[in-house]
């Protein structure tokens, strides 16, 4: 079973996971010690309240003078109020400490991600955010309850030891079962349970996707009953396993409660046989019961701990990366950079076909290249290679100074035909391949190559802030000019630059959103401008106008356009058709016309 | 929000009738737990009172342990029933939601709804576990246990019973009051809080963009500062929010003091037995415990209630007649569209369309995208029903036909076929799972999929990833054609089989399409001249109206 193997790996690494996560608690250790003591105090007050009340009643039954009870009466009232107040202070202290810790964890994770290839899926991101929340759960719902229960248990056994060693021993044995053995069992069951449920849930999620997104195909081919039956079988299996797991988990709860009662009676009987006074027999029994209930909270803590194990492991993995080095690398050539892809390939997963295979592309200064192809063909991956967001798994992506001869800036588009075949171009060029782009200063590389990329994000901030990202020193006039180029001029005139755009531009229309992202790319004004479907969401007439305006603004500087539309490509020196990660066709200016697009 | 905030959603009993039995069972178990709580306390009180007098009362000790074990078992039983209920409700809602997709047909699933449904059915409903196993049992015990405790207290000591009776309602009342206060206080900070809380996700989502403009490192400090401001804002809210926990805690503990001290004084005066006094002391906290537990778990179970509400809302929207009738579809007759109009909320896709499709005709549909070509195919597939007008199959209205039977006569090649997470062979044999292996291989070859299959190490038995991960769009399209070949249906509906293909794939798809339509009735949406050559008639659809171009 892969589940067992995975569990073994997890077990091996659990120490280092905890070490990495808790390293962030170390600078705040006194706050956490304080919170732990407050938590223990809260539980002790609850236990003490029941013990003191029992002592009060048992003593009162002997009808002593009232003065003998006065301390107990005060104690009962003080503990009753104290417990609530302690709980309140404890929760504030622990939350403040853990939020301070999470602040550091977030900053560090963000820094670690800066140097990582981008995550491609939105759900991976929100999972990461909830993974960080698991750090909070670890402290508040696992470690603090454990620390509090542990301290109270030690204090209880210590107090019993003062009364009688045998009684203390019985109490200790009972607490070890309810507070250690059963929680360990509960954690084990929880881990085992999620190992069994995870693959079933994944299988059912696939069924759901097939039934919902494949609804038309299933209906047309009359295959719905078959796939519905398959989904139902998985759902039933899921329900069966969930019920079985619930039975075991609640059996552990029942055992803990019953065993708490057994311990209490055993303590009472032992104390009686050791000749302790009658009043204390009742106090010990009630206090033991209260301690047993405390142990029940450990079951919840243990289960929570098992539940967040996966999240913590992912967090620890990110935290384990070395702190990002200060930016460095070769200075980015300014003026005229010549990019080349030579047999470049990218493979995201070992068991899947490559996203890009053996791609050659030559981008001397001033060249305009259009990349077309169906979705999933590798177009955006190609752009990611040029930005340096990903490095090729095979082949080379290089940049060098512009060769002396092959292309004359200012007249690149006049030479129809040009050199469509990069190897040839290179052979009669400088011969030198240039420097792999990974060697350049990553933070400054965008000055050479950037643009509007597929994952362009609008921040929940003002239009101005979103634009300034591309060029922090830009003046308002420059911002408005960029907007005008992207066809957003009228809108900015009407609304100004201080309008907030909402979460990922949610308060803009699709077209406005796209144009704002385009304006930002225009403003960045790199040597090579990348445009990934820049006019998506615009109607065809607007799309052509906006693209023409951006190309006019670029003048004789390089543009790489990714698109699925075949109009307006006459302005490009080369058209590259990708499918399945390979170049299917490539041609020069006349290509589109010849293909009847 | 109001419908969500209720502790129990009565629609559950209507939607999943089998839960009625479980609800009754929960009530019975809850009552039984109350009895064992009272019994255990009374027995323990006797055992303790005996112990104070240095007597061992074996009957009382045994009674206590038996009652406590019964209580533990019954409480667990309550949890198991609740968990079973959760599992049943999830399985049943999942079946209902997916059944609604089947009943209402693919047309119902436009856009947003498909994603929402897939997420809700897949993982969203798992949030119900917290509600059912955490909150619901405590809610039941919050009713039964206080009743049992109060009855016993009234019997043991009336004064204590009155104290508990008066203070008990303080828990829900203060819970509501403080919750209300908290909401007012938090609403003031809500905009700010959610803005700050969302900031980390915003920054993570925008990381590629930050990197693209060389601004990522500069943002690390901003992330730290923002997180710290988030902490300060959160703490301001928590100071108020935790007051509710403080009140719940205090009501419980102060009642113990309120009961214990007067009882102690009465014992002192000799007006009460020690057994009765212990019974009161042990029972008092039990009265408050379930309500407090329910209160602390309510927020955690909100997510489950929201998922439940979402499911009921979707199911209510899915109500309404299922498509299709019961009459057996006639085979191979003339198909007539008479004055058919299809109107959606904002647009009219087809306007008063007449079209006659005679057996053996191959009609090419041309026109701008969005003109209504795909709607016409959807009508014949039964995915869309006419707003006005009728579709007649050999003189019988399509609406009266058994849709499954009718669809058995159709071969459909959509623009973008869904590929199922299954083997290549199973994907081709969609709807005919017991097709002989040889015929599947034949269909694959006919659709020019042969070389693709041969190149795969496991051939037809290769398992495709989720949504056909791993096939190019050309291969995808050929697989859709292979489905149609295997189907061997008399009427073919092809929706731009060559859209978005490169030249090489296009050629392969065109030639297999031509051999597929040979000798069959076909409606094909087409742009490419090569496909138009196969048509006997060409019809142009523009802005919902039909124009005959060529009649061969």
C-alpha cells in the first residue's frame, strides 16, 4: 500500500517539519510560555473549582463551625470567576503571539516563492494560504492544549504524591492511558483515515468533473447511466469508509470517558485502603474525574494535529528553502538584446508529454514574431522561457548583444522573407550563442524582456498603483499616455487614476481589465515586449485597433505576440504555429494570407 | 445569511427523507444520554457520600461505572448516528445534484454553474462533517440533558433547580447578545479586515506579475507590514469576540459557585443529606456543558451549513420538468423544423426557422460565430428546447420522444469533446461499453487515430489524465470522430470538427470526416472548403435566421 509507505516518509520527517515551523516561535518564546501558563491556569482553575466545591460539601456535612468553611467559600467563588477571566486573557495572549509568528511565516514564504517557478493553478495558491493558517491551528489547537493538560496533569499527580504515593501512582497510570495512549491512538486513526479517504475523494472529484463538464457528451452518447453508476459507487464507498472511521473514532471517545470513571473510582478505593481522611476521598475522586475530562480535550488536539500534518509539511518545505540571496548576476545589456532559443524543451511533469519540445527561435532586435496555436499548445510556456520565469529542461535560451549585420534596425519589416530559419540566421551571424538568460540579474531582466503575460494579475489597489508597478518613476502624464495607447484613455479621463480596481480587477469590465494590464505592459517599455493574448475579451474591431496602436507605439522595437486570432498578423516578420508543444509550421509575412485565415 | 444562521435547516428533512429516521434516533439517544447522566451523577453522589463516611458502597460504585459506560457508549452512538447522517446526506445530495444535471441536460449547466456544481459536489459538501458530527449532537444534548438535570434537581433540591433554571437561558441569550455586539463591532472593521486578510492571497496570486516587472523582492517588506497590520486589526476584533466565550464560561462556573455555596450552608444547618448535596454539585455543570459546546462549535459548522444552503438553492433551481417524452423514436424519417425560435434571457439565438432534413442529405451550416449554428445542433440533440415552433421527426414532435432512444440515432462530434479520465478505448466506446475490441480499433483507425494509438506504449489501454490531459487538440478531435465512427448512427451532427487545428491535423480530420458522412444524413457546421465539398446543401445562418445558399 502506498499509504503505508507515505506514512513512513511522513513519520521520518515529522521532527524536521516541527523544527522548521517552531523555529518561528523561538523569538516569541516568552509570549508562548506565558500563554501556556495561562492555559494551564485556566484548566487548573476548573479542576480546582470542582475539588474545592467537593471539599466544601464534604466538610459541611460534618457540621463544623461556619468559620471552617469560609476559605473554601471564597476559593469556590474566586475560582468560578477566575477560570473565565483566565480563559479570556489566555486566548488573547495566545492569539496575539501566534499572529506575530504567522506574520513572519507569511513574509518568509513569500520571499521563498519569489525565487520559485510560478504555481500555475489558483487552487494551489489558496491552498497555500490555508496551509499557513495550519501553523495557527498547530499552536492554538494542538500545542497549547497539550501543554496546558500536561502541566495540570503533572500538578495533579504531584499533589496526589503529597497525600500518598500509591494514590499518585494509580492516578498517573490512569492519566497515561486517557491522556497519552488514547490520544496517540486517535491521531493514528485520524492519519490512517485520511490516507484511506484521500484517494477516494480524489477519485470522486474526477467522477464529478466528468459528470458535470462531460454532461453534453454523456447525454449525446447515452453513457450517463454508466458514469453516474460509477460516481455513485465511489460516493457509496466514500460514505462506507467515513462511517467505519467515525465508529472507530467515537469508540475511542467512549473508552476515554469510561476509563476516566474507572480511574476515579480506583483512586478513591486506593486512597480509602491507604487510610486517607473521608473528605479527601471525595475530593480526589471528583478531581480525577475532572482531570479525565481534560484528557478528552487531548483527543481533539491529537486529531487536529494529524489533520494538519500535510499542510505543515508543505509549509515546512517552503520554509526550508535557503533565504533568497540578494539579487545578483550579470548586468542586463541595454539597448539591443538578441534572444535565441536553441532546441529548447520544457517538461512540467515527468509522466506527461513535454510542454515544449525542441523549439528554435531567433529574436534579433526589432523583430516581430507572432505565435499561434490551440490552447495548451505551449505558447505561454514559450513566453515564460523568454522572461526567465522557467528555465528550459533541454536546449538553451540565450541573450547576447545584437549581431553586427543581419538585421538593420528601422527596416526589419521591409525584408519579406528575411531569414525564417533561425539556425541559418545564426550560422551567418556572430556564431556566438550568447549567455544563458538565467545568468543575468533576475530583478533587472524585465528591463530587457517583459510584457502582458497569461497570468497577469491586477492588484486590489488603485489604477495608479497597478501601473506604477511596471515603472515606479513614471509621471502621471506617462501613465495616461500608456492607457491611451491601450485604448483606456477615455475611461481614465472619466475616472482618474485613483479608482480602486477590486480583487484582481473585479470592479472593471473584462475589456477594461485587459486594457489596464496591457497599458502596464506598454508602460514597462522593455526592449522585447511580450504580449499574451493582449486583446482577449475585446470585440474584433477594438482588438485590431488596440493591437495596431500598441505596435505603432513600439516602433522598431521587438514584439512577441501570442494569439489565437489570425487577423492583423501582416505586421509580423514571422508566424510560428505551435501544437502539442512542437512547431507545426512557421512562415514569414505572407503565411497568413496563403492559409486563408 | 438569515436562512444559513439557523441551527437546523428543515429543508434537509424534505430533501433527504431518510434523515427523518436519524433525527428521531438522535432524539431517542439524546434522551437516553440524559437519563444516564442523571443516573451516573446520583450513583456517584451516593458512592462519594459513603466514602466521606469511610464506607465502600460497591453497589453505588458499580452503578456509577455502568451508568458512565452507558453514557459514553450512548454519546458515541449519538456521534455515530450523526456521522452516518452526514455520510448519507452527502451521498444523497451528491446523487441529487448530479441527477439534476442529467435531468435538466447540458443546457442547464451554462458557464459559472458547472464550476460551482463540480466544486460543491466534490469537496464543498465535505464541510458538512463538521456540522453533523460536531454541532448537531451537542444541539440535541443541549435540549435533552438540561431537561433531565432539571427534573432530577427539582427532586433533590428545589432551590438549586431554580438557580439553574434561571441561569441556563443566559447562555443562549448572552450568546446572541454578545454575538450581535461583536457583529456590530466587527462590521465596522470588516472592510479593513477582509482587505488585509485578502492581501496575502492577492500578493501570492500576483507574484508572477511582480516578478515580470522586477518588483517581487521589494514586496517582501510590504507583505510583512501588511501581515502585522492584519494582526493588530484582528486583535481589536478578537478582544470583543472572545467576550462571548468569557460569558459562556462564566455562566457555567459561577452557577457552580451559586449552587455549591448555599447547598454547603444548608448542609451545615443539617437541612440536607450529603448525597443530595453531591448530586446537585455533580449535575449542575452537566446542565450547561452541551449548550456551551454547541456554542463554541457553531462557528466551525457554519461552513457546512453554507454548503447545505448552496446545495438546496441549486436543487431548487434544478426543479422543473425533465426534458423529453416517452414515445419511441421513429427511425430514419424526415426531420422538419417548423417556425422554431430559441430565445434566451438576453438574446434570441434562432428566429422562426424552417428547415427540412431529408434522409441522405448532407447539409453544411455556415455563417459567423454566434449566428445560431450550434443552437441548431443543440435543438436536435435535445439539449435545448424551442421557445416557439416545433421539431418533427417523421411527423412526431421531438418533445414527445424518448430522448435516450432518439439520441441513439445520433452521432455527435462537438467542437471540443470532453475526454473522460479513463482508457482511450473506453473514451472511444462512450455509450457502447461492450463494443468488441476489434470495432474500437477499427473506429480509431478510421478516425486517423491509428498512428497515435500505435505510438502509445499501452495503445488503446492508455489511461488519459483528467479531462484528457496529454492529447493535442488534433488528437482530441480525431477521438471524437472515432466515437462517431463506432456509434455508426444514421444522423450525424458535426460542430466545426476542424476548428483550431493545424494544417496537418486538419487534413487527417477532413479526410476521415468525409468518409464518416458518406452515405449518412448529416448536419455539419463548417468553414473549410474541403468539408463544404461533401455537402449536398449549404445553409447560411446569420443572426438567428436561415438562408439557403446552394441546392444540389
